[in-house]
């Protein structure tokens, strides 16, 4: 049975407010930086094709420009999103789905 998203968020907030030593470790990991990788597609190339790559070569990917992108941490899928352009011309990801892990799934 999945825990409702709001209940999970409330529990995390309660853990941060709990000043007992029991949750000191849990609270400390909230500030640990992690790298989130956004995967927009892939292409399988042979070694000879890789060696032929030059500046301005185009490598077509397996996905289309409007397909969802995957967000991963340490190769674990955590969310899906869509690419958007920010007001200053940068690329960003708008989250469209949070991937819930099964309770019995090991880390």
C-alpha cells in the first residue's frame, strides 16, 4: 500500500522539526548535495561511428523534442519532466511525474 504524497511530505517536515537526538542523522542528510541527471535520449553508435564524429556532426537521439525526460540520481529514476525555456533563455525541466518507489524495493 502506497503512502499518500501529502503524508510523506508531512512526515519529512516533522522529522526536520524534531529536535531529539533520535533524528539528528536523518535531519543532517537533508542538506547533502546530490547530482540530478536529466536524460533526453540516447543513440547506440559503433566505435567507428564515434571515431568519425567531427565538430558540427549531428547525432540523432531516440526521443523527440517534446517527449518526457527522465531525472535520475545515481542511475535511479526519481521523476519525469518536460523541457521548458526560462525567461533568460536557459533550459529547465518542469516536473510532471514523481516516481514512487515500492515499499519493499531495496535502496
